[in-house]
C-alpha cells in the first residue's frame, strides 16, 4: 500500500514537472496513434459509407468479416506486420521495422476495421431514414454516401475517437513492430510494461495516469461535441 | 412528360400482391387524388409512379419525356430533413437537379418566402416543428419547378393549422401549373383538394371519377362502404 502511495506521489511529481523522458514518450505515443487514426479514418469512413450504401455480391460476408476484425488481437497484427516488414519479408526493402512508421502501419491495420464497421452501422441506420428522399431528389450512390458521411459527422467523431483510444491503449502490436527502443519507439504502453517489470513503478504509474486522463478527456470532448450538435442541429 | 400511362401495373413482395393489375392514364391538369383505406396500396402505387419501386409486372410510361424521369418531385408523409439549415436543404435539391450555382440560393430564398419560412431559412431544419418541416419539404420539391408533384399523405401527421398551411401551398403549386398527384385517406381533404378521384381498395383500382360525381354517388360498393365508414 505504502509503495503505491510513494509511486503515486512520485508520478505526480514527474507529471507536474513535465519530466523530459516522460514528455518524450507521451508525445511519441500521440504522434503514432494520431497518425494511425488519421489513416484509418481516411480509409475507413469512406469504406463504411460505401458498404452501407452499396449493393454488391459478398456484402453480407464483408460486414461479418469487418465486425469480426474489430476484435483483432493486437499481438497477431504485430506479428503479421512484423513478418511483412522484416528484412526477408515482402515489404522488407522499405526498412521501417523498429521505427515509428512500422507502429503506425500496425495500429492503422488494428483500428481500420473498427472505424469501418462502426461507421457502416451508423451510416446504414441513417440511410434507412434518408434513402427514399435522396433517391427522390436524384442522388446517386456516391452523392448519397457523401451526404450521409456529412450528416452523421457527429457520430463519426465518436467512432474515430474510439479508434484512437484503441490505438493509444494497445501494447501488443507496437511492442513487436516497434521494439520498445528507448528514445525511438518507446510509447506509453510499452514503457509501462517495461518499467513495471523493471520495478520503476513511479514512471509506469505516471504514464498510466496520463494515458487514462488523455482518453477520458478525449471522450468527454467527443460527448460534449455530440450533445451540443444534437441540441443545435437536431 | 404527361400523360403518365400505367399498363397492367402489378407489384408483389414475397408473393403477396400489393398492386394488382392497375391500368390508368393520368393526364396534365386536374388534381388527382388517390383515395382508399389504409393498406389499399396508395403509397406503393405512388412510389411505383415516382420510380422508387420497380414494378413486378406491367409498365409505367411517361409520354413526351426523353426517356429519363423528367421533372418530378415527391413529398413524403414524414419529411426527411438533412442536418443543415432549411435553406441548405432546398439548395441541396436544386444542386442535384442541376441548377446553376448562382441561381440556387435566389430560388431557394424565394420559395421559402412563399411558404412562409423566409424568417427561419437559416435555422437548422431538423429543429423546426413538424408543420414547418413539412412546409420546408413542400418548398424543397416546389423549388425544382416539377411538372408533376407526388404527395404521399402530406398532412397525416399534422395539426389542423399546419394542415391548412399545406393545403394552401398545394393550391398555389397547382395554380403554378404543376400537376398534383396526392394520396390521402381523409375524405374531407379529398373533397377540398380533389378534381378527380382514383379509388383504390386491396391493390386494385376500383373506381375513377371526377370528384363531384364520386362524392355524390360512388358507383362501386367498396367506395360507398369506405365513405359510409367515415366518422363525423
């Protein structure tokens, strides 16, 4: 108990003092996960809209597959990306294994199905409501998809943030493809895992507190945006 | 593009017949009311005419159109408003219909003025009242200057004041020489707005008559029963 108290106090001191090492780790985490969530959104939101609006063979199977992929184990993604990017692998010539770029690739793959599957659901629900009206006005599939993306924008923000939360919180994929190299690929989650096993509880705890507060703050913001938008736009 | 000619038009879902071999010619001019009890197939018939549903058999032909859908618009029982301002909702329809950029806003503001929404054109459409939303839906359709306007029970969810507003807008659209085709199960409304009646029951066209004749003396037993069943 006493140890936890001491660790918490020390963690507070590290956070308050903007400890250099801690700041570096937090910033790298943000950079990697934000980049991944941007890629996953740029690909996943249009994909979700296309599946929601489109009618093509294999659509149901694709929806089931995407839903299943939401539960992808991060370590498996890490392993697959590792195999692809390792020197002997098909993408080995890019030489990005054990760099932040590799971590971005892994996290993008991890959260792309989340963004695509959840946005497909939201957009399809709205499509049920809009379909006749949009077709009556002469909207084709692409116009419809773009209209729906715009009209569900506040729900999509929540989905994108869920993706970010998943990326920032996972450890399995980034530790395999990043290697947890100090100053290069060490992010919050991999640092927590390492420092805990080394017994440096204050740093681990400090990072844990920051990670939790960050995700809490983001979700509070998302909730607030959606609420405000709902009141304003109905 | 009128007349609209339906030839032995049928529509079935999972083997259940909803529209049963309807043949009729709907010409320009008089306001056509599709009347009938709930479940008669009025809305489905209208969706077939508007091209939202594909007939199971039979055909729908627009004469004098260049093969496309021509200029037609539809207002639904429940208006679907996009999450943007009232004005932007009208502009959205104009854009899809191919109106030029500079013309869109002028037209949209004009038509909102006419339906009495000029003051709240910039408000988000989805926070307007039910009556205002339906007037906005009428404006969005009217702005397209359609040759035919389909109205599917446009006042079914509205209070009496809002019903009056919509009926007066319908009169104005009719006066601007747009053909009105409207479904209703409300006899009073059919009397007020109808020039000719198509009476539907169980997916079949039972009777077609000028409105005054229809209400004076319906020919079919079904129509007579429908009118007798009305509450005061």
